[in-house]
């Protein structure tokens, strides 16, 4: 069985470490929820070097938005802004955002790269590791999903 390893960074001011991973992409989508966006979008904007290729998309907070209806506008936004297979998604948030961002990256154009930046303890030990990404079906939690390893 092939072993898969992830780089995990813990500490203060680690956002600047993202610059090592973002330089080779044509566009970067920072995907989050409205609460986290209000707290961190400006920090990301001032820290990341590739400001001209950074886009932001925030959804409403909560598990009830972890569904296809919430993801379709993200796909629309990415298409309207010409995101390609050379683009990157950064999921910035808790478990819902980590799952949704991973699912979007697994399914947009049959898969683009993504990075997880978990903001809750549970997301740090669950949703951001293991490569399982999913959204909810009206009848079942995490029913629609895939496996997608972050970079």
C-alpha cells in the first residue's frame, strides 16, 4: 500500500508560508464562510504575494449550506473568472468549508489543486486530513463525495 504524506504547519504567522505553494497557479480562489471571511480575508490579501490573481468567495455559515445549491454559485463564479486546471482553491474555515472546498476542487474541471487552512480544532484533526471530501444530500450527510488530497 502506497503511503501518502501531508505537510502540516502549526504556529503563528503561517499564512506567509502559503506563498511557497501559490506562485505557480494562474488564479487562486480563497473559499470561506462569511464569519471567517470577515476575520481573515484582509490578512490573506495583505500577506499573499500574488494579489492580482487572488479571488474571494464566501458562503453563509452552517452545515445546512453544505449542499449542491451552495456550490453551484461557486462553480459559476469560477467559470465567469476563467479558473482553469492551473488554478488553486484555498479552503479557509472549519469542517464544512474544508469539505466543500475539497469537493469543489475534486469536481471543477475534473479536479484542480487545493490547500486546506482549517480554522477549528475539529477541522484540523478531521476534515482537513485523510482526503475525504463531501457535501450533503437532502436525505443523508456526506452522501455526495470523492477522495481528493490537498497539496
